[in-house]
C-alpha cells in the first residue's frame, strides 16, 4: 500500500508536508469527490472484507467505492500515514421512520486533532448528507458548507450531528417525488456518537451482519452516490438523481431519471467511473 497511489486515486497532487487543517480539508474534499459511497458489492455477489489490504485493493486499485466501514477506514490509514493525530469513533444512525437512533453502533467516523483542536471527519455518510469539510468538534455552533449547515450538539458526553435541509426544486418532466425523509421540519438528524476511541476490529461483526440482515437499508437498496464540484450524483436501484446545491437561494435543483438495466451499467461507468466484475442486480 502506497500513499502516492492513494493520492493518484483521489487526483490529489498538492503539497502535503504539513499535517494541518488546510491539507486535511483538501485531501478530504478530493476523497469524497472521487470515491463513491456505494454498497454494490452485496448486490453483485461479492463479500465485503473489513481488512485494510482488501479495502485498499478494492478502492484504490480497482477504483471502486465503499460504505462507511471501508471509505473511512481507508481515509484513517491515509491520514495516519501523513502524520495526523486521528482515531476511529463509532456512531448510531438516526432512523427517520422509527423516529430514533439505532440501539447498536452502525456507523464509523473519524476524529482528527490539529494543534489541540478536534475535528470530525466522515467520508462515509453519502448522498445529500455528506459533509464536504471537517467539522470543528464544538457544541451549538452552525457550520455552513456547500451541502448545507451542519450542527453538532453535546449532551452529557454524547454528541449529535444534524444538518439543516434546503428546499428542493424538481422540474415537471421528472414527474415523481424525491425520496425524502418522512420527518417534518428542516432539520435532518444524522447520528449520535461518543468520543470513545474504537478499533476497526470492533466493527467486524457489524460488517458481517449488514451483509446478511434483510431489514437494513443497505440490503434493501443498491446505492451509489458521489459528491461533485457543485452537488451530487446518486444511483439508487434504477433511479438516477443529479442534485445541484443552492442553485437559487436556499433551494437545491434535482433532476431524476429512471434507468433500464443496460443504462444502469453505463451510468455507473460514465458518471461514477465504476466497472463491476460481477453482474449487478439493482
């Protein structure tokens, strides 16, 4: 495994001598705009191994993406190689349909400390809720980014991450509703976490469970999303969505297309730079 090969994968060729916030932000943005959040392996008969060598080969050498356990583990390795003070944390995702957080930890995120200041770095939430910059670990402060305003709240040692939702404009020719969360209001709760350091081995049982559990969203839907310079691309099943952030004040532009099986394969190659070895069953 080679850090220069990783830089080639994320198209990063700027100086990286200093383990500072500016370099972290640049690497992170390149990472989320070149490595898709995707769970396609489980929908084309591939087992997902949670070891660093397998993740590196899949994402860097085979130019695939991955889910949070993979993309954040790879980012953890890269940041550690570059001299950052970085550790793995575990999170409990918010389930809008259940109006609550999962009982068990089901998400991985990173904490990076630079000059005594802590930041949350998470390349593995995907879709319209993916952060584009590290978030300062500070409670009650609005942190605006291109995707929207992120907000961390701390309560008795537990941290909560939320994002302020923008309005959506969907042209009439799309003729369908955008699959949004069933909650009301303009706040999207994302997950909660503590600052207890974790090891990747802590997530191996979760990794195995998510690949076989019929109830979780990752088994129910084939998902591939990628951040762009001004929005995101998402392929969920046969539905391809292109989103442009804040195209008018506080409104995101959304275009939705329903694809055929043949178009799914072509879209993965053309839009996400993904060529699968096995047949995908959307």
